[in-house]
C-alpha cells in the first residue's frame, strides 16, 4: 500500500508539473482505453479452471483505461486501470468481489535522456518474452483465447506462474549496431504479484531479469531470462523459479508471424525453520515447457485470417500434463468494420493427451473497441 501511495504522489507531481513545461500539445495528458467482450464455449466442459474442475460456457468482459503524458522532453508517465471478470466465478471461489476484479495494473514514471538509455520506476509490465502484455491488451494480436501462459485461467495446471509479469525498476534502451539493425535491451528487478489474477498468494515473489532483442525493419528475435522468483507455496514451503525464453516476430508483406518458447525450472522447498513439511507434496527440479506460434494474413484492411499452435508439457509429479503434452490447434478471423473496432472469431481443437485428457473443441466470439 505504501508503494502505491508513493506512486500516486509521483503521478500527481507529474500531472501538475506538466503545465509548467507545456508549450504545445506534447505535454497534455492523454486518456485512452480498450473495452472487450467475448463469449466462450468449451466442448464437454473440459477446460480446467483455477485449482481443479471445469468451467461452463461463459461471457467475459475486460476494460483498460490509460492515462499517459510527458512531463518534459526527458520525463513521461503512464497509469493503467484494469478491470476484468474472471472464470473463478464459475466455481464460486471466494466472494463476489472476485467476479469483477478492478486493480491498478501499471503506474510508472520514466526518465529517458536518450534512445540508448532510460530508467522506469513504479508498477511495470515487464518485457519477458514477447507477449507478456497480451493479458492486459487483447487488441494487440488477433486471437481471443490467448496462448496458454497468458490466459486466465490457464489451460494447464500451474502454467500461470511460468512468466515474469511485473517489476518495479527497469533500465532499457535501443542501440544501433549496423545498417538497419538495432539491439533492444531491458534489465529489471522488483515484485511480480499475481495474487489478484489467479488466487495464489505470490505477494512475496521477487524477480530479477533481462531481455535482449535484435531487430530489423521486418523481424525481431528476442531472448529473455528471469531468476530468483520466490513465492509462498503454502505455510511451510516456497517455490523458486528460473525462466528462459526465446521469441520471434516477423512482418512479411501481408503475412505476420509471432511465436515464443518458454522453459521454467521450478524447485519446491521447505521454508527454513518451519515444521510439518511433507516432502511427498513437493518436487525438486520440475520443468515446464511452453511453445506457441501463429501466422496471420491480412487479406484487406478489414479482414485477417490466422492459424496457431500451442504446446505445453511438464515433468511435475501429479500435474495434469505430467505424462502427455497439451496440444492445441487454433484458427479464426478478424473483421474491422471501422478503424477502432475489431470483431473476432476463433475455433480451437485440443488434441487428446492420454486417457485422462480426451480431445475436445472450444470456440469464442468477441469484440474489441479502442477509444
């Protein structure tokens, strides 16, 4: 709470300081947002929700409101308020307050004296892999049901922890290293609290990580690493994670490519000087692997078709996909009737993964409005 009060104070200073520097529209606060709604159908109700069990067909709403601006030529700020309903109400988990979850998603101030170097402080959405912002920006890409690690609830047990999500301090920049070739870099530290999204209390989690990416005019190749993520598993144990990821993004005329691979090394261990630890409930050296690739093709300015493939497997004892990987084929279309409205349709086929996980279909229809 103290951190948020301090950040709010910084934001207020930024808002009141802007008119001092304002000589033109560059320093006026900018308010914009995204509203999205979708209806999802799960064949045979096979989609697992948080914890265990299945969710029924469900209607989902998400709303993002942004406040951004420049304080001076070297200082800028951003605040994001984020509201979404959650699949958890399908299982009656916790109270009514969990059905619609409003929270301050981002709040930061950045000092950037040059393109080559800048510092950002606050509640920061991290550039781990390529798509960490998908969960809060559904209009960025063409799908409705997002790749496994970015969906809430995830389609795989425990995969929600397989990414570094938030930080509090980052340094970043863009370096020109050749004709048409650039190097993007970001290093970060801080907390990565996912408690409000998936019901697990990871409020004590810390993260240290970095991402570098080589970029040309039409392709980006990135590498990410994060380590020392420590979260309370329960009253007697904690989880340590090391994350590695590679990602690719390409634009080739009307054809667009996105993809990434994440590998997470998890270690469950007893909290020191705590009694009652049951070693049978924990495993040292569990590995989660995730891969996603998707192609989108713009037929016109209004119509886009896409196809994608998801892969996830784990060696964690007792996990849903401990013995067989989760595989999903996806495809769909986007229609843009006007500039800031996108209507989306998506169909998925979840391949059979052993006797316990038979094949099933899921589908979704949604609309995204930007303003």
